[in-house]
C-alpha cells in the first residue's frame, strides 16, 4: 500500500532555512501523480503550500512564493520542500500528500485537499 513519510521538521530561527523530505513507497513511479505539501497551524485550517505534477510543473502558494521551493527526485521517489527566509507564521505541522493516477498544475490543487488519496503523518516546523 502507499506510504508517505515526512522528515526534517524542527525548530529554526526567523530568517533561517530548512528542508523537508517526504519518502514515498507503494506506487509505480511511472504512474501519473500529483505531489503536494500542505500545512496546518494550531487553530487554523490546513492550507496548500506547494504542488508538483508529473511533468515537473510547480505551483506555490502566494504566502511562500519566492521563499519556498518544491522539488522531487523521481529516481528515489522523494519529495522535497526547501524553505528559506522563514517567518514565525510558517510555524505549522507540514504534511506530504499524493494524488496517484492524475497529474496537476495550478492553484486549484492547493485548495482541494479532498483530491489527494494519500497523506503522511506530518512533521512539525517551529519558527521563533
């Protein structure tokens, strides 16, 4: 079965950088897929951070554009989120998500969590 496992979350200072990793297993790398990062801060709704489609097309939320960058290594089936110039409002639990069998592009995929079949357990990022 499909599994997504995030890692890399920790406490960082304002202005610092961090890279999150999500390892995927249980699905064919040749399948069309939409991979994404979401985050949820205490008391707030989960929000889309960034997506990357099978073709490599990427979309980032406005709040993180120019600071965060999503990428993936297809040979290792690993998804990354490189975060720079971090702010206290980036504090949240970060989740990796996958929609297997479809590709994606554009902001619509950042707003429709129900399109994602699989989710990781989350990794905590704290910025102070």
